[in-house]
């Protein structure tokens, strides 16, 4: 069982573990984890990694997310120097330090949050995305700090912040330091609210625990991708507590919408247009129409199929 | 095993039984055994001191969850006067896992908010074992905003096994209710003092735990995930909870070293439950000292300091 499976709330399960059972070779073909259709990879990529057959939104990495969300022009990574800190010298079966270096090596990221400054259809914004493959997107010091500083930059420049969250929750190896990141990120979001600087939170599968009970649900506008799982407690914990089976669709986007936790469910292929439209109205700034945008990288690389296999840390 | 003593306290329990027996004998006997009782009492105290000077993180978690551990409802009448409980979130219901109301601390009106686990079985059920639902956090928020309007400081007493993990909790937005409290408490324009009196479990504790000053009782515990939960994830067995407690640093001494907790309030020998009045008095004095010093500061400075502190977590 990979680290990601273990950090996830029990009962959530990662796509990686489901995918490993797939008999389809990586490369040209990709199997949808939901409908099990065997898909031609370039078709999937053209569709922002949404299954063309069943519309399942596959999990995508933070860089791919930001790359397809932001305009190609003037996009730059920011706050890349923030590193995780092992203040507790946490050790279980392995040292946290070693787990961190393994995750860093496997993902080529310093920690689980990537921040970029860029534009959305010409509108200057700051966008951050969680890298779920890094410790299940869990929030420790580095994630909390980067989110907070990105939000502070948005505040200073009075430009919107968009966050794509995917996280198992607080990172237990940083114990109370990670819990306090909830307070820290919520505090800076509150400042944005007071200052009228827009914050859009996009929930992508899955979001649980400390991230759900802080930055993910505090957006001026809360959006979820279709069928994303989001909640405070993991389904297994709830089942153990109440000794009942959970209803179908529990903690899915549609459940969140029905219970008033989110404003809308937005299909991944419509995410750019939707958020641009919303932010244009909130900031009273004009957009640069989409057709004037340079083509997205995916559109040029249709023939290249040597995408690295996803997953395994 | 004496249920009023924890496993590591059993040698003390045995001594106490001997003392009791001697007292019974002494009452109808010519022989003067009072000196013998004194010796045993002295021995019991020394033994308690010895055991309590060397508690593991997991032992402290057990003391924090001790069945006789004083709760919010034990402390409120001992710390404050004129407590008027206020109920309800004005939207859905009244969550008895969170108690709130206006009281006096000497002459000063204060808003008191605390989690209550309940004592007797019926009371425990009524209070959902101290596991608040969204309406609990929203009641707390309502009371905090009232405190801000009427310029009253807020004192929160933290003692919860966590926010309630249930279907109704999720339906009514437990995550949002906690997140909203974190956001508002970061800027609430009145002094906030938070004290972990027993078990501070994760987001459920933090939901009433953001403020200007965070104190812990000496044998209270505060963690991001329960040691059992952590052990289950890492070792696939809750038997490893003692290791998890050690690794996560769930005690006031470590959390104070990390700069997360500002102060530790010493407990009576053998834990707060051995002398609730003394414990309450110490908490009371601590709150007064803190409020006195906070009130010296202009409110703007207090809020700037609170925000700076939030931003510094982990640095």
C-alpha cells in the first residue's frame, strides 16, 4: 500500500491503487478508473483528463492543472523556495524526513502546493493547486505557508486568488503545526474578504479533514468538480461511529450542492470560462476573449504519447 | 483495578486502600496508629510525585481523559459568578456539546464558551460525549460576535474528542462551521483566551481555539489526530497509540517549546480531579492575569499581534 493510500481518510482510496490493477499498459492507452473503458490517451488529454465515455474527472497533477487553467502567456511559478520543515523530528516506522525526500524525489516537488502568478483570459490572478501525489496533498507548514503568502500577494496586488484543492487533510507528521495552518490560512482569507479581494475555491477529488475545515470551504465562491468527494470526516470513520451504511452519493459534489455548501458544480472543460466570467464580474475588469489566447500546450502535442506513468511513489 | 485510578496509578491506589483500612481499624482500637497512617500518606504523596514526574505522553493523554477529570461545567461555577447560559445557533438548534453564556469574572463581564463531554451516562448522551455538530460551532460564533458588540472578552474551555463525525454533521456543513470560526476568531475585536482543560482533538478543538493566548492545563493534551487514529493509519493498530502520542508531541511541554502554546497551568498533584477547587482557582488567576495585560494594549495592537502570531505558526 502506498503512502497516499495510508494518508487518505479510510474508505476514500486513491485512484493509484485502483489503477495498479489495470492490465492496460501505460503509454498510448489509458483505462478509466470509473467506467473501465480503454481510452486513447490523446483523446483523454484533449478533454482535460475527463473520460470521454463516462465524464469521470480523473485526478490530475498540480502543474497540469495550473497549466491548463492559466493563460499560456506570462505564467510564472512563485514562492517556489518554501520547503517543508520537520520540527518534531517525527518518526514512526520511517523518519518523516526520509518520507519527505522520497516524496520529493517521486514528484519532483518540494511539497504539496504549487503557486503561480498568471492571467486568466487576460485577467491577472494568482492560482494555487494541491499536488495530491505529494503525501496525499496533506497540509503541513509548507502548504499552509505557501497558501498564506500567495493569498497575501493577492491582497497586496488586489488580484483574485483561485485555489484547486485536493487533500487528505492536515499532515499528521507535523502534528499541531499542521493544525495551526488551518487557522493561518483561514485568517488570511478573512482579510481578503474584508478587503474585497476575490477568493475562489475549487474542490477537486478528494478533500477531507483540515483542508476541508479551513481554506477549501471559505471561498467567496465555492466550486466543485463533478462527483468529487469532500467532507470533514472520512466515510469509514462515520460508518464506524454511527454503525450505518452511508447513503449513495454521500459527500459527493452533488451532495454538497444540495446541502448548500457550494455554489456550483463545474465541468473541468468549462472551469476556465466559468471562473473567468465570475472574476470579471467581481473585479469589474474586462477579459481577453478566449480566441485571442495562444493555443494550450495539449493542442500542439497530440502526437506525443510518451507521457510518464502516473502514480507510484 | 480501581476505576478511579489509571493503570500506572495502581500502586497509589493500593496504598490508599491500606490507608483507608487503617483508618477504619484506628477508630475502634486503643493502639495509636495515626503515625502509621501519616507515614503511609507521606509515602503515597511521594509515590504520586514520583509517578507524575515521569509521565509518558500517552499517560498524559489518559489523565486528560480521566473519568473523574473536571469538565467545563465543573469549572464554570468555580471560576465565574452569575453565569447565564445562552442557547441555540438561531438557525437549526442548540448543541449541548458546546456550552456558552455570559458570566462575571470579579466585576468584569465575560463570554464563556466551552465544550462539555458530560458526566453521567444520560448527560453524556445529551452532550453527545462532547462532540459538537455544526450548530454548536455556530452557537459559539454567535456568542463571540455578541461579545465583540458588547466589548466583553471571550474565554474558551477546550475539551472534546473531536467534532461529531456523522451524516447530519456533514449535511449541515461541519467543515464550513469550523472554518468560519477560525476566520472570524482571527479578527474578532475583543480579547480571546483559549484554555485546553482536557482533550483538544483536532479541528473540533481549534473551532473554538483561535485567540490571543493559548494555555493548557499541565496534563491536558492537544493533537491534530488522536493517537489511536494516527496509530491506525501508520501501524494499522490502535495498540500503537502510545508510540503515536510520543511521536506527535501531544503534551503542553512540547507544544510550548514549539511556540504553539503560550502557558501551562500547573495541576494539583495527581491531576486536576484530585482538587478541582484548587485547579479552578489557578485557572481563574491565570485568566485574570492575562486579561489584565491584554487590556493594557490598544485593541488594534492586540489584533495585530494575534494576526502576526497566526502567520508565524511553523516558522
